[in-house]
């Protein structure tokens, strides 16, 4: 029972490169989320998908795009990476409104 | 704007000391409240949650939290901490949206000295 799986776990990019972070959940959850975690700032929501076929901006969407490929998978894309996007990225999923979110192990991304 | 504030950024305690971590949220009507814990190098795990009913909720590992509506607070407590409780703790609020979005506090790093 894997829960929420994120790949890769670590990545180093150069400024301007593009990259897609993958996330998959096996709990048949409707909603999925992408957060970034920075020291002293908690987790900030980048994008979310309330249900298959829908995506919406969160608190810090600039520089990112997402795709809800199917009910299981929700990817996050950096089109042109910038040093300010150096962070730890977490994917999460939940059944929906008000229910607890389950988190993946995170992707540590460094942009030089 | 919807926001969540955790007052203590870094707390250092000795084993067996009592713990209380503060969490306040901005007014927003009906809320669902959560505390998550992140052990070093791991992902966030749910400690406890409040949806409705008894404002004193009990979670895993001896943690509890009290929802005080009039104070917009949801403080986390534990009577006697252990070294293994060393972690970062996050308060999170769902403001009743249909999407399940959470607003997180900044986090509190707890260091327990053996």
C-alpha cells in the first residue's frame, strides 16, 4: 500500500531548464495538491485539483503548471526553472472537502 | 485574508516536560482543523483533526488539541514529551471550501533534549 508516491526524490537543475515532478496516489482520492515547503514559511499551496479534470491555482502558482492526467496522477511542471524555485515539493491527496490530506515523501529540488 | 499563525517557531524542552504549541487562525466561518507532524527527513503525518463535536480532540502518540472557537485557536498539547517527539509541527485549517484546500501555519520546530 504505497499511498502517495513522488518522483524523483532529488533533482538539481540549471536556471532555465524545464522539469516535471510526478505524483501518483493509490487511495482512489478525488483531490490532489502540490505544495512547496521553505524554511520558516510552512507549506504553501501551488496548485490543486479538486477532482479529475479540474485544476486551480493556489497561493503561489507563478512559474508552475500542472496536469491532472487521470484520477491517480497529478504532475507539476517547471517550464523555465529559477533559483527562487529551489525548495522541497510535496504532493498530497485527499478524499475531498475537509478530509485529511496524505502526503508523499517530497522532492528536494535545487536550481543553480 | 485567510491565514494561520503559529506563535512559537522553535521550542526546546527536556524529556517529561509538558508541551503546548499555539495555533490561531483568521475568522472564516466553519473550519476544519488539523495538526501535522514532520519527523526529520520524512513526510507530513496527521496527528489529529477537528471537524465538529467535542472541542477537545485526542490524536496519536498522546497528543491532544483544544478548539476554542471564541479565540480562533487550536492549540496542541502533550503532558510529557519524549525525545522521539523531536520534529516540526504544523497547524492547518480548511476554511470549509469544497476543494479541501488547507492553509498551513509556518511550523514549529520542537527539540526535546534527552
